[in-house]
């Protein structure tokens, strides 16, 4: 079966009404996209921020293409749409289409990220088998790669690691495959905790990894069930990183190592100041541009605990 797509561009305050009208007209699904180039950083659970200008796409059966065009014009008036247009969409195997967007990624020092349905290009390498599902952090973003590269440069043998803001669990899993003894993964999103446990099982390291929501982790640490650790990795955003600085300092051993990512150039100085009372941070490292995209605005900080 082929499909018809109705597209509407409107301001974010009109999105709810546009969605309701599309559903009333029989839309089978609705997707939202940025009409411009406005970044939205990872939201907190339960938050659904929108761009200032949004393109809504309603999916309809292709039975009456002319009717869909008329519907679009009617809705456009009610939601003050800047643009309205239709496109045809050929039927396809959507699961295979989604899978085709992922490929194995070679990181530094013989570390690979491989989608779970694919065969590792180099079976002798350190291969992280991942499901690019709902949780953030599958290795396809520059901030994750910056942390993975840092891990490959460390001696992780028998080290205990905290991955704070674990997302899919990729950093903790990588640490274990690179020789770490145990990993404590923490995330505010229950979906991330679930994904981390599933990916740990997929990589045969579940017996060495424990995933927590922050409040559960704090209780376990305060109760003495979790020791101070050798390494902390936190790949989140600048604001929560700055807020977490004094807390993370309580979780790490003297001379322990820390790596921070999720930072753009303009945020570096503020984050450095937030961590200076507890950590000696070394030189900054930005992601290197490649032939496909320039992500050099993303940076990493790392250093040692002063305690």
C-alpha cells in the first residue's frame, strides 16, 4: 500500500491544535520536525520541548490524494500555517529501512560499535554490540565518541567506574570490555536504565554492571553498598554537569580520574570553574571534523581528583 503525507509548517503554539485536526481527519501517524536549524538538547523525562517553527507530517492512505490537499488547506487556515504541501510515500519494509541508517563504527585503538543485527567487520577487535533504541548514547554522536576514545587511552584494568548519565550504557560497557572490574551506571530516565541492562546482557557483562536511577544509586552509596570509584565518566550537558560537580567529588577515590563531555566551546570555562575546587582538569579536546560532518564544536574535559 502506498501512502500520502500532508505537511504543515506552523509555530509551536499551534502544534497541539494542528495535531488534533490531523487526527480528526484520519491521520494514521504524525511526526514533528524542526522547520529551521534550532538545536534542542536532551530533555528531562516527561519534557517534550519543541522548536519555534515546526513541520508536522500526517500520514494518510493514498486513496484520495485530492481530498488530502483540501484537508490541508482547511487545517492551514485554522493553525495559521506558513506552508502546506503534500507528498507521496511508497510502501517499504520500514524495519529494514530503519536498520539501513546504522553501520559499524570504528573508534580509536581497535574499538568498534556494531549494531546488534550486524556481523562485526573485525571479529578480533573489541566489539560493542548495541541496540540503537530509545535511550541516548549509541556511539553515533560526537560526545559519546570523545569519551570512548578517552577510555581506549586509559589503563582500565581492575578499575571501578561510574557512568553518570549512562543513556544506552555504552560507556560503561566499553569500560568493562577494555578491562574494568565493575561499573555503576546512573541515569534519570528509567528507559535508559532498562536499555543499559539489556545492552550489558547483549555484551556478556551484565554480572559486572549495575544500573540505577539517581535516588537509588545515592541510597546504595550512602548505605555503603557502593565504594568510592577509580573513574567517573559523565556525558550529559553543561548545566547538570556543573550542578553535579560537588556531588561527583564525593564519589571518587583520591587521584581518581574524571572525563566530562556534552560540552560546546562556549560552555568550557564555566564547567572548568565549577570543577576546579575538586579536580585538576587537563587540556581540552574537541571532536575532529570528518568528511561527513563537522562536530568540532563538541568538547571533552578530563583530569584527576585533588583529594
